[in-house]
């Protein structure tokens, strides 16, 4: 079977010849370790600084080459390929305040993460709208997004330059997906704390924010489908390490209807829907199973056991993961092999399994453990 055929078989709950392997995100250090050269692909501040220096085309060339070469080097079946900045993109460099602190033109402060190397806004606020907003304003935003003109499905715009290249190189053989906004907890507020309070106290406003995001996603789908990709990575975290980030009732009141609509719209365009969703999501796992083809971000340390998930929803939801992110970083090759054997034995029967990390391949992963993932799939993944 081709890599694409393997993934489709897994998504359709048929047994392929070999368990497919892929990741939703891979940081630049993995590309550099495996390929033996510098990479700008998901390269954190190094990539940001290159954009400041007007080197957008150099970054994009790295993306094109490295996506394809890593998939071939590791024998991966599934690739998640991102959009890139437009060809004329050259952002204004931020003012450097000290070795780790920068300030943008609006006065916002950013700090370099000591863990990942990302340049992150400080203090952190993950709300979609980082200010107060009225119901009237949110309603107007949603209406304007709904009524925005549908752009023609031209895949040749520069933001899709890398996707087009990877589809041209690997589209006949490999399963290729691109990320979309899959809508998580639509929140607003000047601080992170305020945004969660507003989710509870102002659900009407938050629902309109979700509607606004939904229409923007819908307008993008035709263009993504025209590139020839096989599916989308519907991104939206819903849980934390112990439970849902908010109540199941709020999820079903605000977010669920848009997950249903996105799934339907993707199916109408011939696209599979693979969801990235971190954290503990047992209270809504049946909802996720009904509105996605696959589920990724299966974090065992958040209570999401891939073998128990197979028993609960494995007949209708493909499970993507099985190798603990924590072991890829701080573990040994033997632990990687044990994780893979457990996942394949407990969740691979009858298909419905894509092997991968419990989150992604990031800064801190070792080359030995990455190669152990390949070895595990090759040795234990044969049906």
C-alpha cells in the first residue's frame, strides 16, 4: 500500500499493511538532526528574525525542501503542511529591550521562552479577542464574516506556496493535511482570567465570536481543497490536565454546533477531518467522535488512555498517537518501543490507529528517540 492508502484505511477502520505514522507538528530541531542541515521550518525566534530581515523566500524554500525530505527520510505516511506568509511579507522588527525581551510598535511586551525559544506575548492571554467586546459588536463581526465575498478557489496564492509544492512532490503517494481553525473555547477579555469568566457570564457574545471564526474557516475551505490536500487538521484545544477547560454544557451550548458545521462542510468538499485537541476530554468524547474522523493530542498524563479510547469510541473515531511526548523528550528508546507496542496491540486491531506522539515532536526531543519511533512502527506495526 502507499502511505496515503495506509492512512485512508486507518481513517476508515480497515487494517492497512502497516500502521501509518505522522505528526501534527515537528519543530526545526528534528529536521536539523535527521537531515543534517539548518532548517527554518517551525524555527521559533530564528524564523521570526529571518522575516524581520526580509528573508521570507529563504524561509519558504526551507519549508518546501524539509517537509518532503523528512517524510522520505523517516518513512512517514502523513504530513501536516502549513500555510506561509504572503510573498510580500516583511514585518517591522520589534525593539529589543534586553537579551530576552522585545516590544512591538503598540507597546506590547514579548519574551523569549527559555523552554521552546518562541517569542511570546507577556503576560500570556490566549483569548481570541484580547479586549472587552459588546454583543452588538460581536454580532456585527459575525455578520460581516458571513457576508464576506467568497474568493475564487485559486490555489496559486503565495500563502499556499508550500502546500502546493508538497502536494506536487508527494500528493500521489502521501496523505497531506493543512491546519484550520477548529474552534475551541471562544473567549474575550483583557486578561486570561477575565476571558474564562466571560465565557461563563457572556455566552451570547462568545457564541457570536465562535460564529465569526466559523465563517472565516468556511471561506478558506474552498481554497484549501483546491490545492489537492486530503484533509484538514482542525485545531482547537478543549481540555487541561484534569478535565475540560469549561463545562460540557458550555461546550454543547456554544462550540458543538460549529464543530458539526465544520465537519459537514469538509465532507461536502471531500476532505477528511483530523482534530488536534489537547487535554482531558472524556466528558465530550462521544461528541468528538461524531464530528471528526480522527483525534490527535491523546495525552495519557491528562487521563486520555489510547487503549481505553479504543474500547469506548474506536469503532467510529480513528486514534492518532500512542507514544508519550514525555518519553520522546526525557525517556529512552526502550520506553518508545514499549509505548508503540502497547498502542499497536491495544488500539490497532481492525485499523483505526495512526501512530504518533501524544502531542508533537518539539524542542527537547532526541534523535535516538525519534529513530526509535521509526523502528517501532517498522518492527511492530505490520498487520
